[in-house]
């Protein structure tokens, strides 16, 4: 899952979550690619199938909701 923002292409002024199902092998500019996948809502449900043209180094990992913070193991402290 990716977070697609303006850093990937100016067409994404509103960030979106995107689940990639295929990377096309079409010839494009260096560092760019056509991706097929699904636009996701905040719950992670697919709302629309899309093909997008993006700058690969502008893509970010996508995160749904809040990720729970890991609980640190208890340690015995002697005072």
C-alpha cells in the first residue's frame, strides 16, 4: 500500500492511499512508472480501480489509521 501525494505527481494535490496490483513495463521517463491498483478509503476498502503515472521516488509507504505503539517490556528497577 502506498500514500500518493504531490511529490509523486502534481495531479495528486489531495493525497490518497493506493494498493498496487501491477507495475506496467511500458517505456516511460527514467524514474517514472504506470501503476494499476485500487484507490482506498481511510478504512482500507477499495473505492475505485485506477491506473496512475507517478514518480517512483515521490511515493511513500501507506498507513491505515493509527498504528498502535508497541508496549515496552517491564523491567525490574532496583532503587
